[in-house]
C-alpha cells in the first residue's frame, strides 16, 4: 500500500466524487523542500521562514533571504511556495531585536505584531519575497493577525517593498487564521486576500485557552473540539467563492480530522512532507457528501471526545 501511495503521490488528489483537494507541505528548510518534492507535495503550503532568522547575531540580508527562498522554490521544481513572514516573539527571541520580557509571550508581541514594530526587518523580508515572486509562483502569508488594521499595515509594507513595479503577477497574498477574532471577522479580511490558511495549532490554543505543548492542558487542546470546528466552518463558509481556504496546522494530517475538514469545505491540507502520500491516499477514498453530513453532525456535539467517538 505504501509503495502504491508513493507512486501516485505525485498526482493531484481528488475525492471519489471529483472534488480536488490540494495536498501541500509545511517546510522549514531547503532539505524539507527536497523531501516535500520527493513525497509528491503539490505546493509548499507553509514555509516557516524563522529558520533563517533564529540562532544568529545579525538579521539576514535581502540577498541572503532571496537566495534561500529561491533555493526552496527550485527544490520544489517551480511548485507554488507559501512564504510566511517572520513568526517569532517572546518565546523565540532574536538576539538582534530588543524584546520586552513578557509574562505571557503567546499573548504578546509575536508574529506580525513584532514584524510591524520592526519595519526594517519586515521590509527586507518582503523585498526578498517580491524578488523571488518575479521568477516563480509565490504566496506571501502574514501570521498572527487579529485586526484588519494589522492586515492593512502589512499590505502597505508589501506595496512599499514591491516598489514602483507593483505586485509581481505570480504573487498571491494571504494570512493565517489562528486567532479566534480573525476567524470570526474573516469576512472583513477577505476583500484584501487571495487565500487564508487556518493555523489550528494556535487557533486551538487561543480558543480553548490551553497553551500548546503544555502537557497539563493537553486534553483540552484538541483541534476537534466543536468550538474550533465551528470557527473552521465559519471561515470555510465565508471563503467559498471568494478566497481559497487551507488548513496548515497539525490537524490537517490527522486521519480522523481529514473527512471533517473536507466536509467543511477546506480546499487545501498542508502537512509534514512525509505525510503527503498518506493524506492524498485518504482524500482519494472520501465521498464529499458523506463528509459533509459527518461534519454537520460534529458541529453540534459537546466535546472533542464526542467528535472522535462519532468518527471512530
Ligand atoms: C499553527 O499555528 O497552526 C501553525 C501552522 O503555525 P505554527 O505551528 O508555526 O505556529
Ligand atoms: Mg501559528
């Protein structure tokens, strides 16, 4: 079975009734990009660009970044690459940026909040991204947005970084939906976006008020909690016909979750590179009508345990 999955992994996946589902890879390095290509990923749905910024004494230059992003795109053979702008904060400090000590770094100056406070850093990154997007298909994606104002500021920074030539034709603009406020207000963001990608790792932690990675609250932080599913449902309904809706949190490769996500209308699953063949194989066995009935039922349940019981 595994050999058959790998052989067909390079082909795009569609459900039994013909609904296409893009299966993309989450990557953090050029090596990951090679693995993703070998595993048949349709795209890179999330490039965690932090790898270029952490563990060094000075910020990477525009040229450094351009070279790395181009190398990733080359390793993926020209498939679309989603470059997420720097997503660090108090929990992952940068030695060359002064950050205040915070009691709750996950609720503090992180993600786009930090980037907007460091305009030179953001400008350099967006300049590198726009250069790469003049040669190859690129998505730029902004993390940790809560308000339209933040998105407008990010878009203005992007326009400045692209200069008088304007936005490259192959550049699409999106944001992570990983804050409940952004999920609930997604309609207000959509006119400014080509796509959204739901970051269920953070969306779950903020919805359930349960810190990710904290074993003491692990039981609470299940992305299949109906509260999280309701937010995903809201985003999918709002996005239909207006912007592509992806999921790039870990839940996108959870075999229990995949029928629900497809049933809710998620169009792209972005997963760890080695998961791609298995996720494509599962998508090919799904019936969207059946998935939609399951999803509708899951939305009415009381707990993640009940949802998992429904699926099991
Ligand atoms: C997420 O929050 O779901 C996500 C994909 O981003 P990260 O795990 O990098 O925070
Ligand atoms: Mg996140």
